[in-house]
C-alpha cells in the first residue's frame, strides 16, 4: 500500500519535473510575443519577434508567426515587401498576416485568410534601415547585391534561433520590388550552398524586367480595359515608339523615346485619374502611407513619362482632403510604445516607425531577373517558380510579367487555363494559369490590384497552397 503510493508520488514528481522542463524549453525564447495590445482573441498559434543580428552591426527585425497546425513540420515561408525599402509588416497587417488593425490603430482583428493557416510565416524588415531594422553606425548603403547578401545572413541567423525548422521546406515570397529581392536571395542561398531547404519562390506583381515599368505594356493594359481612346493610344505609340534596331515592337521604353519632345506632346486621352495600384479602386493608395510614399519616391516620374494621370499624382499635388476610404491604423499601432515593447522592437533612429521607404541606392536601374531565374531553374534545379499578378495593377503590370515568364524560353505545358479556389467547378474563377516545364508558372489573379493578398485574400491563399504543393491550380 505504502510503497505503491510512494511510487505514484515519485512518478508524479517526475512528471512535474518533465513538464516544467518542457515548458522551460519552450519559453526559453525571449523573442516570444506573449501578449499584444488590442488583441482580444485567443490565438491558436505562437509568434516571435526580435532581431536577426548579422555582421557589420546590422540588425534586421523579424516577426515569425507559427502555422496554426503542425508548425514543427509545416513549410517556412519568408515574405519580403517591395519598395525598395518597404516594411514587410505592411503585409503582416494589411495583406496575408494573422491580424488587421482598425483605423484608430488600437484594435486587432483576425484575418480568416492568413497565410499562417497553411505555413509558418516569416516577415523580415529588409534591407537594413527599413522599419525597425537598423545599423549600429547608422551609415546605410543598400542595393540589390547587398540586400541579397544580408537577407541570406539573416536567414542563417533565423535558423540558428529555430534549428528545429531547418529541415522544413522553405519558400521565398513577396511582391513588387521583391521581384528583385527574391530571385537574387535564392541565387545567394544556392550559390553559397547554404543549409536551407529552399524548394521554391513566389513573386507577386514583381519588378522583374529591370526597366522600371516604363513600358508600352502599361498603356496596352489601359487600352485593353477601355480606359484610353484608340486614337490617342495610336498617336502616343507613333510619337514615342520609333523602334531602335533590334528592339521588340511591343517593348517600347517611354522614358527614352527617340524624340522626347514629340513623345511628350502626344497626350493620352484617358478617363479620370486612375489609382496606379488598382485601376478600379478609388481608394487604395490615397489613404495609405506605404503606397503614397512608394509612389512619390519611385513611380511618379514613370507615370509622367508615360503621360498617365494617376490619383496618387493629383493627390500629392493638390493636397486634397483624404477621401472617405477604409483606413488601416498599422502605422499608429506600430508607433505605440506598448506595442514596441511587446514585439521587442527598438525605437527607430528617427523616433518614428515608418512603412516606406528605407535607404536604398537607386542610382542604377533595378537588376533584370531573366538570367538569374534561368540559373535558379537550370543550374540549381529549383523546383517551383510561380509568378503571379493581379490584372488591375499598372505599377507592375501583368502583361510585362507574363511576357517575362514567356520570354524565359521554357516549353509550355498544356493550355492557358482557368483556376478556382479548391477546384470547385461552381466556384468563382480566380484567374488563369499558364504552366511551363520544370515547375515554372504564370498565374493571373482576376480583379486584383498590386497587392493580391489584400484585394483577393482567398485567391492569394490558394496561390500559396499551390506553391507549396498542397493543391494544384
Ligand atoms: C551594390 O554595391 C556594391 C558595393 O558598392 C557593388 O559592388 C555592387 O555592384 C552594387 N550592385 C548593384 C546591383 O548595383
Ligand atoms: C522632334 O519632334 C518635334 C515635335 O514634333 C519636331 O519639331 C522636331 O523636329 C523633332 N526633332 C527631330 C530631331 O526629329
């Protein structure tokens, strides 16, 4: 009797020690976010944030959101925002992360189409100087090459913090200028034989062609949507697109016309000013610091060269009152001291966290990605390359990216076909997919602007599931 009780107690003690040990192991990570201001819901996943410290006194801020189910084996998916120098926390709060923020920047609401339903999501604010990321000596220099190198080093640090995830399939995703970051980071990982289980990349409305979008494809898209007159379109093409030797007829660069005066004089007759990020959305971009600063910094001169009136342009020049548009308070939220404390973020150098744009050397045009993507596929055997585009965007338009994929020179595999969410025949048609050999594909997302996970969250989640091989579009 007595000894049974003793054994029972001993076992119980052992169990307590064991459980305590397990908890200790689990909470050892000081980066765990234990509570978030403004969040009422109980979460069924864990999250971590803090810094990935790399050489030269660089500290990249990361936010890691575990998968809702089986995080130990789920793929790890990195998201890189565009800009360049845009914060990936924009995607976390506005596109594919677990929460959205109310207009006041106080309350968080769960996102039913968060990508962490399927995968472990890693958001890194890159390059250094973006968002909460910083450098000790504050002497910033980032370009396409240094960003790729730093991003790889940051990933190595990430897997040092989370060694149990090193074996998991790894994917790199992102949008816009991440069309440069993503292939170059993949190349950096593969060429240095870094111990990362890289399986594929997914690029949304990417800056892939290295021409900054001053292409004919932008006004071709407007013509296709009935937003410019035929007569003015033809006059514009004639005035601007005298073909230089060997230049394809459909790839006229409006920034460098043979006769600049003549090109400028030919005015497009378009409908009212358009939202460059989504031609059918009167709001997005006007009410958001990310989109307006990105526009001012990188896109205004492009659209001027093209002769296209945008809402962003008229907004910044006329200083109109903001339209009544849905607002996200992510910027106020991230500038709340209690939030910064909860996510282990340091106060940024300029005292304010801002979404766009961190320091970037833009004296050179962005690096064209054709050769790099071919190398990823042919030399390193990367198994999955998805280029997806919302078709209402003229910042990185789908025609240019579809042509980019087609020009890579791979065999088409089957015809251009429609896809749906989970293949339901009665489901909505989400868009079209063109498959090529060797795991390359172009995916069109119908009715979406520049930020696909924001405009078409359900479709975007499906594109992710296809990328990681859970479904086939
Ligand atoms: C980035 O800067 C480094 C250092 O100055 C230089 O070697 C490299 O060529 C630059 N890369 C690009 C794409 O301009
Ligand atoms: C450029 O176009 C303008 C306006 O059409 C014209 O007056 C001028 O002669 C052209 N210049 C050249 C070098 O062809």
